[in-house]
C-alpha cells in the first residue's frame, strides 16, 4: 500500500484544525487520532527538518520550570529555535509559581508577550490553572501527575523501532508515577497492550487506570496491573522503567529503596521479555538502582533515541498547537 503523504493525512489535517490554540496538560486532552497525528508529524519533522524551518517564525515560547531539567528544556528550546521561533527560560526552582503573584495574574501577563507557555511544576493544578487563565496554549512539561511530552516521544520511538505501536506488549516496571500515567494513556490511545508492574502501595492513580482501560477498550488493547515484575515482563516487546524517587519525593528515598529493589530492571528481568525486546527509560537514570549498567548500556537499550525524539515529537506538538502548518509549504492552503 502506498503511504499517504503527511500533507494529505486526515489525522494531521483534523488535528491541525482542532488543536490550534489548545492546551496540552494531559495526554487525555488528545484523542487517539490526535496522538496518531503527533506521531506521524513527528516522524516527518525528524526526516525533513528543513520543511519546517520557518513554520514558527518569530513565535515566542516561555519555559517556566520549578524543577531541574536537561532533556525537556533543551529539546523544547532547540525544537522552537529550529522552526524560526525563540525560547525564554525562567528558572522557578527557587520561586514556586503562585508564590510571588497568583497563577492567574502570571497567565494574564505572560500571554501578552508570548505564544506558548511550557510549564514544569510540582502540583498538576498549577498547570491546569495556568491553562484556564491563559489565552495562549499551555504545555505540561512534567508535573507530579503526568509527563505527556515524554510519553509522546517514547511511543514515537517505539513506532520507529517496531513500525507500529498497535498490538505491542509494553511493560512498565517501577513506580506508578507521572511518567507511568502518561505512558498508560498514550499506549492505550495507540492500541498497545500495557502492563504496569509496581510494588504494593505504588500502583498508578486509579482514575488514570480507569481512563486508560476505557481508551484501551475502544482501541482493541488491554491495560493490566501486577505486583510481580517478572510475570509482568514475560514476553514483552518493550520494558520501561523510571526512577523510584521522583523529583519532590527525595524525603522518601530511604523508605523506598528496599521496596523497589525487586523491581530493578536487570539482565534476569530482561531475559523474561521477548528476545527482540527493547529497554526504555525517560532518563535521568539512577544507575544500578532501578536499572543496571548492563541493561542501560546494553544492545537492547534505546534510551538515547527516546531522548532525541523528545525534540521531534515536541516540534510536532508545537506545530499543531501554534498553527505552524499554515506556514509550511506542503500544507499551505490545506490547514
Ligand atoms: N526525561 C526528562 O524529562 O528529562 P529532564 O528531567 O532532564 O528534562
Ligand atoms: N518521574 C521522574 C521523571 C523525570 C524525568 C520525576 O518526576 O522526577
């Protein structure tokens, strides 16, 4: 079957029309077709970056981060810079949003100067409150509850590796945290079977589980929970883990270390997965804690492809939220 060119792709054209000016606080803000559109556009942006060189000419992005970042900050900054826009970084690590002035007042100021607000916060409500009060799109660049941009890049990476996410057996081992939540929702949107293996007491949020199961049912796949990491890894196409102590939970490090030890991704756990399985991690990794060096640096690891794809997937997202396709030659007149 001949592939449909991106500028004729119905998912992309519909997403461009519906998402222009919208926020992306959660994967749940996107339909399955819109997640697919981001994937397809992300692959094209990666293959043909010059096509999009002027798509966001003069657009201004502000990044307001309450937490540390390497990948997210740089991938957003390089992403908008390579499409003609500009990024301004505000370090909020010593000045939590809402402390000096209300979040609503910040939104009502910032929207007068910039075209998009990218937030990394502790409370998820900080992001939704900014979105509710801002006329320009707000993007979640990680909150305590979700990390949607990470999950978009991760499933783009899986598509790159396996051709499609549909029917893949994807297993997440570790803390039922922000990354886990966004992966569950994205996997379910794209038709992947998602298994989550967490220690008792660290399972994902029940509302996210229910939402992901609803989406999975609509997309012909399943979301399963287990407390047995080896059983969860059995036959998987992809094994994913994240730190067991997320930013903001450092005070729980001592308590968590022994609880998460049996959930370490090591060669024994990888041996339970399919022979062709890949290993994934959002990074930063605590080497030899949640994952051993042998796995992280081993031949199955695709962690740096994931990191690279943060930029391409976010460029696709920005193109859709900021109406950038109308400045892209192949789309002119179509969006
Ligand atoms: N994966 C990720 O979000 O990395 P940073 O915390 O470095 O941005
Ligand atoms: N769950 C981790 C992800 C870091 C990218 C955290 O929130 O710290």
